[in-house]
């Protein structure tokens, strides 16, 4: 097969015009030939905008239930210590879309790196310098690990003076607890308590009485601690998730 | 530069690969409506299309760890799985009457602009430009095949040509498209 023939065949495979028999034969070749697979992937990318232009169709609500019913059991290889947290149906969609829009605005401004005091050297996954256009009332931090799925979303509402902690997919190692810390400009971590699977609302820490600049420099981190939380009142275990507070 | 949407989907795929059902559910909610739209446009009725989507998500759950973020956007990866399943089902069945009334030209117009595209790998503007530059009959064949799953035989009936001629048209259309896209 010449390169041009391979390209035409791969293109037709992606278009879907090969007959069932040709398709089977092509897929067998594909499984053995990484170069051919790359040609297919290139066609998929070239043509994808045509598919993405298709209008959405809302699935029947029962479809998700059918999918979960057909899933194999939750992996018990230790990656998910608490299935009830892992299975939690995460952020509601309205929140999610708002968050995405907000993150889109911040994306361009992003990127600072830094170490946080008190022995917590963490990679900050989401950081940003925000130019305020109005007096902000709400702040949000997506606490995550190395760009992976958010573990928790922290929302600070200066109007109602509350902090809302919404766990998304935090994973606690068996027999230990996850503890959330607030790290303000003083760099002295302050415990906001041990994570449970539930959304929690707390009164606002006193430090949020500070200026916008203070709030904008706040970071949240989650550490692994002995069951029930750090006995010392300061973090003792490794930081597994972190995120910086952003103006919403 | 990747768009945030792609980062979100890639993160959710990573979570899915780690067995996190929360991530998997979010992935479903963000992508299933588009996938169902894609599969139904390929002339599947809703019941069949939802069966296909169910199968697609079981494959995504099983194979999420095979997704390579450096090879392309997450959405393109998932769309390819869905289209492949939709085509497999189409090719297993007897071709039915040709019901499409939309022309390939209109579909090209509906390609979203680059600001809506899923990252720099997918340049919708270039695709629109390059599709516009190829022989109209060849373009129509490409678009009807890709978007609606038309077979060579079905295209042959529409254009009054043997399936072999359609095959030649498809190959020429693809070659023109590739040289135009790779040259831009």
C-alpha cells in the first residue's frame, strides 16, 4: 500500500464509506500498524469540526441510569477509598457552566508559581491575577491536583459571610482523614475542618475582612491527616490538593 | 493553546480513567447531547442512537486511560468513538431510502467558527475554506458520508453513478482536502 492509498483508505474509514467487510479488514490492519492509526487520527482531527457543528439532542433522562447499571463495580484497588464521595454527582450543571465561564475569563491572566509557607510546598493548579471591574462579592477556588478533576470547590460569599465547601471527588486513604486548610497572606495555615462527603457551609474566617488583595491571595490546600484531623492544629501530612481563591 | 473546555474534558477523562464516577457523570452530561446529535444525524432513530450512546460511554469508561491529551482534543476522541459505533451499526443493516434534503453546501456553512472549535488542532475556519475549494459533487459526497453516514452505494444512487466512481470521487475529494488543509 502506497502512502497515498493508505491515506485514502484511512480517510474513507473515517468518513464511514468502507463496506462492513472492508471496515473489518481495515480495523485489523489498524490494530497492527501504529503509522496507519496516526493517519486515521489525522483525518479524525481534520473532519471533527463537521461533527462538532451538529446541534445537540438532549438524551432521555433514563439513559444515564442505563449506563451506570451496565458499569462494572467500582474499582476497589485502593484508588477510591470512599465510594460515596467518588460517586457523588458532582457540581450541578448551572454551577459548572458559571465556573467554566469564569475560568475562561481568568485563563488568559493566569500563571504565577509559588511555594506556600509552613512546609507546604505545593503546585498551585489554578492561579490568576484578576483585574477587578467592580467590587467583588463572591470568590471561588477549584481545589485540585495537577490539573486533574476538581477535588473540591470552595466558594466565599462576602455578602452572606459564608464559606461553602462542596466536595467533588476528594479521595481519602483508608483510615485517614482529609483536612482543608486556608492559607492567607500571613501564611499560617488555618484549619477549616475535616472533609466529609457533604457540602458544608461555615462562617467566614476573620481574615476575609481584609482587602480585595488579601482575598485574592488566598489559597486552599487539602492534606492527609490522621483519622479525625491533625492533632497539632497545623498540617502534618502531605498536601494532595490545592487551589487558589479567584474572584468570581 | 488549548481551550478550557478541552482541559475540562481531558481532566474528566483522567478522572474517569482513575475510576471516579463523579468525573464520568460530568463527562456524560457535558458531551452526551452533542454525541446524541451526531449519531441521530447519521440517520439513526432515537432508540438506536441512545443504545449506541450507551455503548459509547461504556467504552469510554473502559478505555479512558487510552486517551492521550497530546494527540488531540478530548472531544474529538469521544466523537470518533461515537461515529465509529454509529457507522458500524449503519453498515450492518440494509441501506434504506435516502431521506436527506439538506445539501452539503448548507452543512459547510454551519461549521462553527474557530472561536468555538475545540483547540488549535481543529481549525474549523480552514476546513470550511478547504471544503469550499473542492469539486462540488466531491464535497457533497464527503459531507453526506461524514455527517449522515451515506455509503458509496447510496451516494451512487443519488448522483446516478456507479459505486466505483463514487469511490474515486471520495479519494479525490479527500486528497484535495488534505493538500489544502496541510498547506494552510
